C-alpha cells in the first residue's frame, strides 16, 4: 500500500470493521457507546496504558479492575500509600512504572486540578508518560489525531507496506506510515482499531488475511511475505548475573523483609535482604541481614529481566525472638502476604517456605 491518497477509504473500511469487531475491555468505551456520546475516562485510559506497557491485555484486566475498585479516581490514587500501590502492582513487573504512576497521579492532582491535560505536549511533561503513552491518551481519551504506534501497529504497517527494514531501525518508517493513515475524524477509535487488527487478525503467526478489511491493498499479502514481517534485528544474548537472597523466619512465624532502594530494579518494592547481583565471573559478597545459622538450599530462584537473567542462591534460617536484624524488619505472619512480593521474591519464597 503506497498510495496515501487512499488513506481516507482505508480508515473508513477499518472503522467499519472496528464498529463490528472491537474488543471489549474494562477501560475502553466501545464504538457504539462512543457514538452515543459517552466519553472515555482519561484516568482509565492512562492507567490501562501504563499497565499495558510490556504486559498483555489478558494479564492486565484483573489488575485494572482491582486498582479501579480500590482507587476509582486519580485523586484517590494520589492519596494512596506508596507501599499499598507497590503491593497491588506486584506481578505486573517493571516496577519503575508503579513509582511513576504515583508521581504522575500526584502531579495531575497538584498541578492540573485532578484533570489530565487535553494537550499532547502537556501530557509528555507528566512523570512516566513518554511519546507512545501521550499519543494514546491524546487520541483515545480526547480524540486528538495523534499517531499511536505499538507493536501491533508496527506489524500491521510493515505488512500493509511490505516494509522489510528490520526493527528497531524501521520504527520511524512505520510511524510515518501510521501517521499518513491517522484520520481527523474518530482518531481514538482509529488508533484502537489498528491495535485490534494487529491483535486479532494481523497476528504475529498465521495472520487471518482472509478476514482483514485491508487485504485488498496489503502489499505483503500481494507479495506473499506477510508471515515473515516485520523483520527484526537479532537480539544479543542476555548476560547472566547471580547473587544471594536471605530468607529468615522467626520462631513465631514472622519473616524478615526489607524495602528495596527507590532507584534500580524492583525499586521501592518489598523483598528479601540479599547481596549485590554480579556477573558469573564474580562471586557475590555474602551479606546476611541477621546473625543466624544459615543453610543454603539446593535450588535457585531464577528470573529474567529486560537486560539479563538472574540466579539467586537461597539461604534460609530460623531465628530466635531476641535476635535483632542488621537490615530489614520482621513482618508478623498474619500480616505477611506473599502476593504482595514482586515475582522474583515470590519465586524465592515458594522454594524456601516450610512444607
């Protein structure tokens, strides 16, 4: 599809398909309701977009519903305790997003009267909102004709234009293709329609081209190359780091936990005291948080972050009531909720907990 003059007809065909096949999501105002005058809640759009970064729709639904039950407005979220929000975020990963979520909510309340600004540049100035999220909020919440490009949109554009430049180098090219198709009318529905098309029809494997409203003008379909697009530059192998986690349980059942520093991975999250994480060529320096008879388990807690794999040796100990920790705080058994821990720390607990 090289003829940009065809853009209005393509957008019309896509919106007609979306009106009949839009996915139902708890944060979305569907096309029929939107046509009837119901406007999306910018708070819901923003919250869902932050949650959806690097996470699937299926995984996000229950978190979104739990968050909005507990904090139904941006004002409620801004007033929440940091620890409560971090605990509610556990399992979604990328915990810097949760910290920025709180910062953003508080700025919206303090500087914007509790209303998200209907301005793309103003949205970009808010904590945790980058170009993609600002475009998504602009289009979906405020019907501003901003170009929204996620992985689904990149795949659709690469196939529509039979673009063989590999990602990530192709991102500017695919964004321009998407921009040329963004209509002035119903830009929010259009943005969601392209994402739905990529998620349900123009899928990474076995795309259902026979059901696609853009098949007649899809260059990759005509060339027979749809299944191999988008091209991607091979990723470098992730390095491996390792360290030690210390799981101390007091005789009354309390667990020794600490809040990690705000900066860095898992920042601000509750977790097990531990050593630094070092490369495999180095030896982690032991850092037991309390004097005890430590035992090393035969299993490791393993987890993959964006840029590396991590292996944690697990040391466990049962400590008496009169022992004072050098770091961390004992959490009584009745207050300890493993579900509040980030995934890595929960994996360690699952391996070390008493059977």
